C-alpha cells in the first residue's frame, strides 16, 4: 500500500457509481482512481500502483471477467472486489472462484462496503508481510550456509586434527587431519556418535563433563 493512503481503483461504466465511490472513499482517507471500462482499467494498472480494485462486471469495450483474468495474471497481489447488480450475483460468485476476493451488490451500504475494502487491504498487508518474512528467512538461510561453508573451509585447512560435536556427542564437523590421526577409514557424512570413532572411554567421559558445564 502507499505510505500515507491506500489507493483504490474503481472500474464501472456508470458515472454515478464512480463518483459515489470516489466521494465515499475520499472522505475516509482513501486515494481513489477511476476507470469507465476494462481497457482503461488495465492501462491504469500498468502505470499506477493500486492497493484494491473495485471491478464492475458489465461494461462496454472490455468486461469485468476479462479484466479479472488479466489482472490475476499480471497483478496477482491486488485484491479484487466485484461490483455487481442482483442479476449477476451468480457470475460474481464464479469470479471469486477464479481469484476475486469478494463482491458487493448495488446499491451499496456504505458501512458494509468499507468493511469489505478494509478486509481486502488487511489481507494484502498480511500477504506482503508474509512475503517479506519469507524473503528474510531465505536470505538468513543463505547467509548461514555461506558462513558454514567458510568455517568448513578454514577447518579443513588446519593441519591439526579438529572435531566438533553436538550436545549428543555426535561428530558434526571434522577435518581430514583428524581422520588421519585417528586412522578412520569410514566416511563421516552425517552426525556420527563419538564412541564409534574414538576408542578412549576416558576422553569421551571428559567431553561429557565439559558439555555438562
């Protein structure tokens, strides 16, 4: 959403509907764009940042169903609310199955109208936050993998034997020098119990005491 105001695009071939939505929404702090047909709506979406799309179904030049299909393909993050008359409610429900968020019927009850828009905006806000968290998670995983790779490279270059264990005394990291010193022939690909490669009960017990604090 825009930093100060949510931007709503109202697409309807009836001037009275466009102007009514514009008055009602602007008076409650929204920024409002309008289009009188589907073609103008698609053009507007290509050059303007829009947070919610209010879309009439029956329009000349390009109808709402075609706009819905194109908008879902190119602007999938924008919630679309269908504006419908009583004669097209079944079509509006079908549009929801194709990706529309909700529908409102003419004439609007302003409070219910605003509730629907606010829910759509909240949905978009949560989805944006989820995408942000997912991007951060992937970035953190990449950074962690890179750091582990660097650490592994450093340890492998150390001439002395190095061994790292977890709290269960399983070897999770080691270098080639360790395998030579302990004469380990088996491959240690995953966490390996220390007792399987170290035949020294006293040292194993000492390591347990160290880990216990």
